C-alpha cells in the first residue's frame, strides 16, 4: 500500500489526508476492510474482590467491569424495585480523557442502554416490597481507549451481569435480615434482549465527493477526524436503536444489517 515512512509522514502532517489515501483503495489506515471489526477478547471472574467481573478488549481498547452487591432499602417512589448504580472511571494521564464529566456521560449512556432494553428488570432485585432490595454497583474502568469505547463498556457490563448470582435472603417476622445463604444463590434474571452496541463512522468519500463512506468499529485515529460523524447502533432482536452525531444516515437498513451480523458474533462470544 504505502511505505511505512511515507505513512508516518502523512500521519504527522495530516491524518485526514492519510485516511483519504487509504479510503481510495477501500482500505483503512490500520489495514482493515471498511466493515471489518477488530479482534475481540473477553474473560470473566478476573477481579476476585468482586461478586462478578469481566474484561473486554476490542483491538487496543481495553475495559474492565466489577459488580458488587449489597442489600438496601428501596427508594420511596419505587418500593418494588432494586437499584442499579453504574460508575465509569478512566486511568489516563490526559485530563480530558479522565474528566469527571466525560465519565458521568459514559455512565449515563450505559445505564440508559441497559435499562431501556429491558435486559435487566429492576423488579427482580426486590427482596421484600418497600422493605429490602438488592443494589447492584457496577464499576467500569477504562484501561485504554482506542476507539469504539462505548461498545466495549456496554459489552463488559452485560457480560458481568450475566455472571451475577443473588443469594437467598432470610427475613424474620419483623423483616430484619436473619441470614444470607450463598449456597442457594441463583443467577440474575435477565431477558433475551441483550443490548449489544456497534459503532460506525461516516466519512467523506475521496472518490465521490458529496457521498459518505461507512466504516465499522472505528479506532481512535478515525474518530478524531473532524469531518467524520459517529453512528451508534444498539441491536435488540429484530429491532435497533440509532444514535447519530454529526452525520445524516441515508441508508439505515444497510447499517442495521451490518450491526446485526456483528451482534450475532458478539453474543456467541458471550455465551
């Protein structure tokens, strides 16, 4: 394609120009095809101090999720529901990447994706209506962000939730906790609507000005191109949810079908 020295020179001078030179040949700077995802590696149970944990790596993007459970009183407005708290933290030296505001936004996106999908029913966390419930605390840590970060975070959260086991809680006549029997733990009740997100990027076509090229699973270099637009697709069975930023999606069916293919592959990894 290009000699390494030439590619490095383009990268230093104008990353967007380097990207366009590759797109002319329907390739990306890292050598992938337009709709080719990076390798995905997952594992579970690595954090021994947590009730459940997972780690996910998509290319060079690395995240971890730890889940801890505790019994608490349900909130007044929803006496029959349990609680889900999600916190995201980053371990970068870059002040922007580890900003509290950015982490809060990531946490909100993950929480909204999980709860709106009906994957986790908070009612299943209720022990005694108005008295006691389980609170699940998900701590997500970003080890390295090389693009498609939200995909990895949601995947890690879902994978960790699938491993959660709720112990049997014994209450006395006054609804005080009499004991917690770990030996009678049961897996968390989850629906088949497993939320899997796939990020796409829309970039200007160097061959046909005025038209866009769609790439799947963008890395950090691609996401940083000013003229690109992010498209996030969450697949739930035969339905999907789109979130767009900075682009107009003209062929949503095409993007949805590609997202479904990747979702099928990711669900196989999880199971």
